């Protein structure tokens, strides 16, 4: 069975089918659309995660060129997903155990 992968370590390939996780919304099936580039005029507000277009989830992933975008039937998340795993046709996985070190 696949294990959860942190976006702090790496991202899926663009358009890859995945299961993705955001703590508030849980586990969802969809795909990684890729990165939305930074652009001038993004809000400079502490409440807005992309203040001055800082890229908080880039971590070790050298291909991170903007804000990550994951989505599926339940909607789209930009910059919120914390973990993902390849969708290989498996049943909906349990959420990652956030108290453990997840790769």
C-alpha cells in the first residue's frame, strides 16, 4: 500500500492522479494540476497564505515554481494540501498520522 508523501519533500508530476490531504477537509481523490505562478499584486496580508507570494510548501522540491494546485470533484485547493499519495485505484486511504514522521 502507498504511503503518504509530504509536500515539504516533493510534489507529484503535473496532472498525476492522486489522493490528497488537508487537515481541515480530510482525504480527497483528484489530481495535481501543477503550480500557479506568482504574480504581481498578490495580497500582502498576514491572513492570506501567499503574502508577497512566499511559497511555504516548496520545501526540498526543486520543481516548485509557484503555488501548488490540487483538485477533484470536491473542489480545488491552492497551497493547502500537506500530503499526497499516488492514486493506483486503491480504496480511500486513512488520513496520514500527523504525529508520526511521514516521508
